[in-house]
C-alpha cells in the first residue's frame, strides 16, 4: 500500500487508487495516518470526527466507519487497521507513508548540505520534493485543525528543502531554470528572504541585474510596511555584491535555438476555445472557485481543476464560460481538446492523437511531431515551459487519458471536465457539479425557448407550470435545454402541454431527445462502459444499476444490494461507490445512495423484463424480512409477540443500536415497497410478517403515522388473501398507532375488532393481549368501571396461565386506574408490574412501571420520591422503550420540579422535552409538552406566555381525545378572564 498526506489524502494499493468516500471516513483515515503505528483512543477519534459534544451514537458510527475504511483499503480482516484496547491502530511500513519518506529525505538533505555535498543535496531534495503534492491534508479539515503544528513543520521542511536545492543549483552554475519557480515562490511567500535572495542571484547571473535590484526593493518595502524591519544580513550581502559588480555575473541564457521561448517566436498564440455557451447562466460560486484555482500561483506545477458530474450537468458549458473569462490572464494562448470520453458513436481519444492535436495547436510542424506518446508528451511539456497557456481538456474518460497531456512547470493552467472525479490527480481542485436551482432552471428554459421577454403575461401565467416542468427535468441543464428548444420550435405549445408529456414516466426519456441531444444516450454510454469493462467492480456496478431500476426505492445501501445481488456487503459497497464516481448516483449521507430522477427513469428502462424485476424485488423482500425480524427481536427481548416471525440466522443478529439504525435508514424504503406490493399476491407471504416485524421499531421511535400507513396496507393484503392471523395483528397494531396520538375512540373500535378475530382464531394468548389493551383504552376514555371489570378478568386469566408478560401490562393498567382514588394501591400494582417486567427482561415494562410509580408519588405529594423514580426511568437505555414512555418520564419529572418550586430548572427541562417531542408523531408529544410548559410559565408569573403555550398545545392536539385538551381549554379560559 501507499498512503499520502502531503496533498490531498491518498491511498493506493500498488495497482489502483483506493478511494475513501465521505468526509468522515476520510477524516478517520487521516487521523490514523497522522498517528501511524500508534494506537489512537476512541475518545480522540470521536472528538476529531464529531467534536466534544458528539451524538450518543458516535461510537457505533465510528465502528461503521472503521468497517467501511477497511473495505476501501482491502483490509476486511483488520490485519492493517487493528482494534486495540480502547481504540484503533493503523500499521504502516516506513516506505508506505509519504510523510515518513519525506522526513527521512529531508534529514539526509540536511546532512548533505552541511557537508557541502552538492550532488547529494540535489538527489535528496528531489526525493523529498517529489513527494509533495500540495498542502498537507488539503481536502480533510477536522484532523488538520488538530495537528496544525505538525502540518506547519512539514511546510517549513519543504521550504527548507527548496532553499537547499536552489543553493546547490546556483553554486553549480545553473541559474537559468530557477527564475520562473523562484518568481512564483516569492509571490507566494512575500516575506521569505531566502527565496528573494536566491532569485536576485539567479537574475543577476543571467544578465537581469535591474530585475534583481527590483526584487530587493520590493522585499524591503514589504518588510518595512508589514513588519517594520529591514532585510536581514544575508539578503543585504547579496544586494551589496550586485551593486559592487559593474558587469553582470552572466549573460542571457543560450542561443535562440536553445530557448523554448525563442523557438515559439513568430507563431500566433493559439485561441482554440469554441464559442461561449449561448444560454449559460448561474453557477457564480463555481465560476469564482474555478477562477481562484486556475489563477493560483503554484511554485512547481501548473494549476489544475477538474469539473465532474453526471451526464448533462453542464460541465462543458461551465468550463467554456470560465475559460473565456480567463483569456486575458493567459496571453500565450488557450488550447481546447475534446477527449471524447463519453461522445456517442466515438471512441475516447488515445494519447498520441491527443498529444499530436495539442502540439499542432502550439505550432509544431507535422515533420517535427514525435511518433511515440512519451516523446510527444515530453515535447508538449518543453513547448509549454515558461508560458502562460490555458488548456481545456473536455469530456475526459479517466485520469490515464489525461496524465500525458499535463504541463510540468508553473505558469500554465489546465481545466478538465469528465464524469469521473479523478480524485487521484494530485494538487488539483475537484469540483463536483450539481443540478441548477429552480430559479436558474426556469430562467434557462425561458431563455432557450425565447419566451423570457416575448410575452410577460404568458410567462407569469405559466410560472407554476414552468416550476413543474423543471422538476420533471430534474433541473438538469441538458434536459432543460431540450425542453426549451421544444418550446422554441413550437411557439403555440403551452408549457402545460409539455408537462403533460413528461408526467408519463414510461415516455419521459423519449421526450428528452432532440437532434443530437439525448439524456438516454448520454446515460447509456456510461452504463455500457461499465458493462463492457474488464474490471469486476465495474460489471458489478452495472448490475447494481439494474437492481436500482428494478427496486425503484428512494435510497439504496450496500447491505440491501448485497442481499439482492448475492454479493458481500464490501463488494456491493464498491459497486455503489463506482456508480457514484461516474455520477449515476449521489451519496447525500454516509452509505446512503440516491439516483437522479432521470437516472431512475433510465434504470427502470434497463430492467423492463418482468421476471428480472420480480427476482430482484423478491430478493429485497427476503432481505428486509430477515433484517426486520432480527431488529424486532433485538428491540423486544420479551419475544412472545414475535413467535410468528422467522428465526434469525446465525451471524445476522443485531444489537439494539443496530436495530434502531436499520429502522431509521430503511423505513422510508419499506413504506414505498409495502404500499406498492400490498396488492401483489406473490409478495403477501413476505410482506405481512415484514410489517409485523417493524412494529417494535416504529413504536420505539414514535412513528405513529408510518405505523398506521403500513398496517392499513397490511389489512388490505390480509383481507384480499384471507389471512386472518395477519388481519388480527394489523388491526391491533393500527389501534396502537391511533392510541399513540391520543385518538382513543378510534383505537378502541379497532382493538375490539382485533379481539373478536383472535377469539374466532382460538388464540387465547393474543385475545388476552387485545383485551388488556381494551381495558387501557376504556380507562383513557374515562370509562373506568368498564375498564376495571375488563382488567380484573384479564388479571385472573393471566394468573391462571402463569403469563408473566401479560401480568406486567395488566398490573400497570390497574395501577393507572387507581392512581386518582388510591395512590398507595396504585403504587403496589405498579411495583408488581415492575417486578414482572424485569423478570421477563422487558425494559419497556420497567420504564412504564417507574413512570407510573412516579406519577402516583406526585399524587401523594412525595415529589422528591417522584423525581427519583422518573430519573431512574430516564437512566434506562433510550432505545429500549417506546418513544411516548420517555415523553411521560420527562413530563412527570418537570411536574415534580414545578411542585417543589424549582421553576427555573423545570423551564430548562421543558426545552429538552420539546426537542424530544418534535421527533414524535403528528405533534402529539408537542401538545403534551406545551401543556406542562404552560403550567411552569404560569407559576413563574408569566401568564401571557403560558396562554401562548396552551394555544400551541391545543393546536397540536386538535385531533386527540387526551384529557389534557379539556384541561388546557379550562386553563386558557381562566387566564383570559383574569
């Protein structure tokens, strides 16, 4: 392996670059390399990646990042990136890391300089400077900020090595080749006296005495103005020697035939840029970034920028607009070459034809053109040496095509466009081009269509249609140009008519073709290059795009596609990374991949075969069912509710954190998949248990709306197939969704239907569960006599059957029933519930028991005891109980603080409650939080703020049957009448 910190972060396995995707993964590699061969603690890693106040999931996220980094480095077993006690360690050999090699070369150069061994100085400084690709960790900010001293030491070592090299060259009588580089360095480091003194010597020895004296005067003015000091003794000595020598120490270099500048004499400067794009607009920030990068003074190489992005993103238009704006900055000419990396019907340009074209543009006669690429590349570098020339290399296929075309020295600038980002190009700016904004997209359509000023009334009338039109085009410049041209060709065609055509997903890509412009053809070139590649990762990437088209989900992940394609997660991750590199996917979040809307259309076309779609979708359902079942068992250790789910395969078990992470990542996909397949007979057997398996996650996270949506679809599928078990489960789970947002009557209607189904199915266990839930709902509706009768009958049944898990719920509900009339009896029931829950390992029952004991203590006026009970509930693992249980714990604790008069502390705690409530369903938790916050504000003597809180609470609970609704109305009425 080869690793690089001296420039952009680099990892190379000896044959190819190993791209590490995502800022967190790159930061992790950087900090491990900065501590190569030493352990780095978990605290230091998490602080570096997330800061001192990182999320609670930071350590688990770090483990995921480590696994991803190992995959990128081809180190899945962890032989190189090893877990050590309390952290991780990355093992690197001395010749594998550029900073280690750099430090050794600088050390040897210092020794040679002290010994006066000029050839050895040149050899060692060349070895050190060859490793320097740019500012250390130029593309990684977090670790760089924490290691500023080390990075600055490397920068100083590089400048010292340059000084030693220039000194050796001057002492050996070779000043001519130093002037351009020293001029750039004095511009970059205007206070560096060593470079100024060496530039003065080089100019004096090549017959440019006046310029040498100007350099000294400029340095002196800068030092006096900025630091208030005169130049040091060494530079003053050089100045005195120049003034004392009446004849320059040397003469202008060489004969006309020896100078590249003279060899270009008489030739016109090339001006090959095609016309600037007619309808280019927007991209101001990107233009400014490119301009800064291409005009940056670089000491030892040309300025290089790479613009990448998906087909049709406007890369060439941006590059041309930028190049035209910079023509005056490059007086020696502008070269343009279309490398045909993704041109329909043409093969990418080879090295020799590309070099020949550039050399001809520079005026080299055909008889002087070399016949082999290496010689031609050397001649190109020679011809461009010392010039200010801009090269625009458009539509590059890959970095291998570009490398032979690059100048070597400073002064020139190279602007490259291509679909691949070419991240291994050292020292370059890498600009990933995204789509246009909605406003820019509408303006581009209007301008292309010629309607921007023709009829302002029509344009104003069509703004909503134009917004929909650009949305259907994915705000992709190529697609926008096509629809604009269609509108220009048919002046009477309303925008709405074109919108109607594009609304049909099956025909959308047909409509986005015009003359030689075609979205489909542009995307097909990228796909076909992957499919025809000799590299397995490329072919797997093509397979992954087929799976994307078959599944048609909002997002994709490596584990999902591994399950669909029969790959390892590492192989699937590499395939997705490859699709991202060629701009067919984006990675908006770590390990989550999303295609552009038009790429979705294209991928769907690739998988038009119904059997292929069925095969991929079935494999996805299998993966979701297996993983959701593992997540359910992790979240509900009391597994009596999960008996009908598939067993978890060995090695597929999840812990609680991984179960919640799976649900957070995939529930959006599952909503789409379940809704789409609910009426497909072939999918029912896998779909219904998948919905059931999601119940623990959705309740834990308080996703009542999603719980209702999934179970409505499950009811539809169960009713169509006559699956009475699934129907009974869906009715019960749908009732829970209504209960969680305070719609108790609707929940009661559903739970009664579920109870009847379980009775018909002769399933006493589930019948007892639903009957207990019926008792809870009756109490919530203030029908306490009915609730007591139901719950007492449930308790008797549970005792007869020895059903401890039922007893935990029943005793909890009985305690709630007696909380107002007999708090002591309520506490005894809650303690029995707590013991039963602990005996079956149910943290949810434990949380509920502690909460209920706390509320009973509040009834008794034992406020300190109540707060201790709520604190104990909140100390339990946050992912182990439903979301509303945590809401109740916070509410009870705040009420205890309020009753003790600790109002400032209570008001602060209200902010934590509101933040938690905002993550829950449909504002229900927010309504409850505003209720208690209003009480605290009232007690603080701030009635107007209290009233505002209660109004917010009533708005949030508009559709709920909660008791707090009536209480807030009464509180508001009393406040407003006061």
